[in-house]
């Protein structure tokens, strides 16, 4: 799999400084930029920034941060992961990412999603009762915008367009666009119907349980007569010099944010045994470079995906630990994964 794309993904979690004190949201954004610059220097293929509107995260506008990163990097692709299209305007999303594409000399892409978190809906005046129709109609419009030709469109969730040309266009005439899916068969089929690449959010349980979704995507694309692109996946993890260091650096922040979100969703507090089991048998890629590389290679080989993105932040790890995790991922994990898959 010499063409395998291996990337990093973050929501801009607010980290601690090296004295254990949480930094400001502004400093967290600047820290994310520094991590991106390092990732670009050491061979990471793509960096994706997720959109959230919660106090634990600093990135509410991925494309704005990506624009800053674009001016300081040279080779890495710059993506959202995801942009919550349901509570945004497709025209503005296209314009903003086309702008990032210009600033990065053609390195921008967008991953669109409905949003597993729903804070953006009341924040921007949308009714959660319209959750499905908002994404369905806005995705339909966005796909038409990707042709970069005058658009005529009519729906129920925004004003109609009548032969409208949207600026700026991309220089290449093509803005790579994925759809992020958490495991809904309907979302998989929708992605195939539009002929877009599928990015699976695999954040718990065995990765192999997602194999039927990949099969569904390929079968649906064949029935629709669209292109079945190589599928991507993103999963959480953390890299340190040893397995023990990685777990101890990751666990406190992961537990805090998992329990905070779980309390809102009716989940019981996570136990350390569950965490360890998820590392051993599930979708947490945590450990030394060797451990993480072997696990990524197993998942890639088992599912046959063409892209793997590691969500490398989870709560308040220290800034130095995060930088070290990025360094190890780019300099050791990625080469090891490629070597394992080449055998």
C-alpha cells in the first residue's frame, strides 16, 4: 500500500502547559499551528481539524486555522475533520475552503459531516428536528458547487440559487471533498449516491465491525453508477516513547473528557479496565511507535482502507507531550506502517 495516506486529526483540545495549568483558547490555537508545522516538516500526509463549539476545544472554525497553517507549511494536505455542514451555509463553506486552497497552493480538502455534537444547531439558529433534511439538502447543494459552474438549486433550508456563479473557484477546478460517517447505513448510501469518498469515524470497538459499511459503500456506488473511492478511517490514539508513558499521558485527559461528554449522553463513567481493553482489542491506538504502527497496519490491512488519520489529542495532555507525539508519529510510526504493509 505505497499510496496509503497517513494523517493526523485534532479538535484543538485545550492542553495543559508543562506545569499542569490549562492554557487559553488562543494559545491552544497557536499550539495547534505549531504541531501542524512540525507534522509538515516530518512527513505527515494530511492534517484535519474538527469543528466544535464546546469549552474543551479551541477550533470552532477549522478553515480559519487551516488558512494560518497554509502560510507556514509546504506539502501536507489541509483538511477539516469534520465541517458541520448542517449548521453552516454550503456556499460559504465552499468559498472558505477554496480560499484555503489558494493560500496552500492546492492542498485544501473538506470532510463534511452532520455532527456528532449538536451545539452548533441552537448556536446558529437551527432546529434539531430538521437534523436530517438540513444535511441532505445542503450536501446536495455542495456537490453541485463542486462542479465550479453556475448553479441553479432550490430547497427548503436556504434561499434558492438561479444560475449563480460562486467565487473564488479553485485553481485546479477541483476541491477534494469527503463525507464523514459514524456508522449509519443511510449515510453510507448517501455518500455513495453522491460519488464522494467515505471517511469512517471508528472510535470504539473492533475496527473489523466496520467492514460491512465499506462493502455497502462499494455495492451502493456500483448500483448508482458512481465512483467507489478508497475509504478512509480516523480513530483516536496517542504516541509516546513507551507504551506505559503513552497510556499515562493519555488516560487522565481521555477519562475527563469522555466522562464529561458521557454525562450529557447518559453513559456511565469509564473504568480503567474498559480503557485498557479498548487499547488491546478496540479502536484506541495508544503506545510506543512500534505498538501504534503495528495496530494501524493491522486495521488498514483488515479493512482495506486507503487512508488512516490518528486523532492525536484527547483532553488536556501537556503541550510538550503533544509535540513529542506528533514527532514520533511522523518520524517513526508512519515509516514503520509503510514497512509493515510492504511485506
